[in-house]
C-alpha cells in the first residue's frame, strides 16, 4: 500500500517582465475573473518574484513558476519550465535580413 505524494503547491504561468536583478526574475501573471456585482469579465494581474539561479530567463519568456520555501526576502517561488522563448531582433544576423 504505497501512496503517491501529491504536490499541493500552486503553479502559475506568466511572462517575465524584468530580469535586472541577480538570480531573480519578475513574472506577470494575468487572469480574467467575473466581477462580483456587475458580472462583467475583468482582467486582473499580479507580479511575483521567482528565483532564477543561472540567469537563463530573459524578458518576454513565458514560464511556469511554483511555490517553494523562502529563498530570499522576496523570492518564494521557483521556475519550473519555459513555454515560449522571446523573439529578439538581435538573434537575427543583419545579412540575413537584407
């Protein structure tokens, strides 16, 4: 009778909006909710700080984060996976455009 350990940690998918700090990225999570009184669908957003040990994620990346133990004063989340890489103009050689 072995039981699988089920993770109760919340995972969120969002976009990296800042990577200026060392080992930390800021992730914007956008969601759509129904207004309690009026019933209209409104957009809400939250920013979370996530730990990025190697500094491999850049602005524009769509990533998945999960809750974790406190890593620093603001970092309470870890990065799990990257879903879509950024589209940067510097990746394309100037000769390839002409």
